[in-house]
C-alpha cells in the first residue's frame, strides 16, 4: 500500500522552500560581489541558486513520497524511450522562433548586429553547457518532474501548465530587479518575461506529456534559454519578438491540442 505524504501541503511546501533557497543564495551572490569575492564564488552561488527547486525536492522527498527511493523516482523520469517525432518537433519549433526573430529584427536594424553571437565551436559548446548547468538541469526535476505531475493528478494539463508557469515565473523575481531595467522598461521586461514563461510552460507541458521523459523539458528549456542568449541586439527587442512568438505557438497548441492532451482531466494522463 502506498504511504501518504507526511506533509499536509507537500506542493506548497516545495514551492516555498524553492523560493527560500533561491532568494538566500541570490542575496549571497550580491553580497559576494559587494565584498569583492573571486568571480568563481559568484558562479558557484549562481549554480546553487539555479538548482534550488531540485535541492528543495531532494530535502522534502522522503516526506513527500515515504517508502520510495529517490534514485528510483529519478530513474523513472528518464526511463521512457525518447520519441524522435517529439524531439524533432520541439527543436523545429524553437529553431523557427529564433529564425523569425532574427529576420524581423534585421528589417529594423543593422544585420551585422543581429547575427548569432557565435565565435567558433569552442564558444558554442562552452555557452551551451554553461547554460545547461545554470538552468535546465537544475530546474526541471522540481518544476516539471514533481510539481507538474502532481498538479496533473488534480487538474487538466493546461491548468497545471499555467499554475506551474506562474509559480516558476515569479520564482525568477530577483532576476527582474537585477536586470538593469527601471521604470517602464522594467515593467515591459516583466510582462514579456511572464508572457514567455506561461507560453513556454504550456508548450513544454504538451511535449512532456507526449513522451514522459524528463529529457524533453530539459532540452526545451535549454534551447529556450540558449537561443535568447546568443541573439545579438537590444534585449527588450529580442525578448519582444521571442516571447510573442512563443505566445503565438502556445495559442496554436491550445487550439490544435494534439491527442487532446491539454484538456484531459485527472486519471486520464499517465503519471509517474
């Protein structure tokens, strides 16, 4: 018989702890910079803060899933065979989005300033893996592997995606206020950020449910961050086109709703 969680509100506890760990280590980054600590210290703190949801989940795991081994839980999340159709579809969508962004921006600005900021293969691999460690690898086990799956036991995939999107989006709050933007630009940045996060959450939820392997959201998240980071140009302009493109894709996904996944209720989706 499956044991019940010893926490009254496990998901809420997970979210609160994720926020707390992230905020504490993010403040640590600021303090280390003020004290003139080596850059390596700030980098380590950045990585730890990015992994806050994973650390929160690991800390709470035995109380959330009594009698279940963490190793077995994680292994289950990566067991399903990756479907080439799912992998190729989301890669194509994200390549199209970044291509459209560059095309639209090139019509307004000097094309030399809008190319991908890539200088050789070494740079590509360095940026790719640095981005992977500082974001997707540390975030997806908690937000998608745990939170999304638990919400889908109670709500439809679409509603669960929106809830995770809001929680995950506001988890980034400290980043908003250290972005360098103020006034109207800051408001625009936050609005664009949340539009993109909510849209991405819907899209990634669809593809994750089509395959149920955590590699899918990790790679989608990786491409989401990586492509935004390597496009040269005014950051707000880049975000405007990228985030609105994701919004358009999300609307299409909700309307088309492949295999009826987004509107399925409790018990109709495969849970791990």
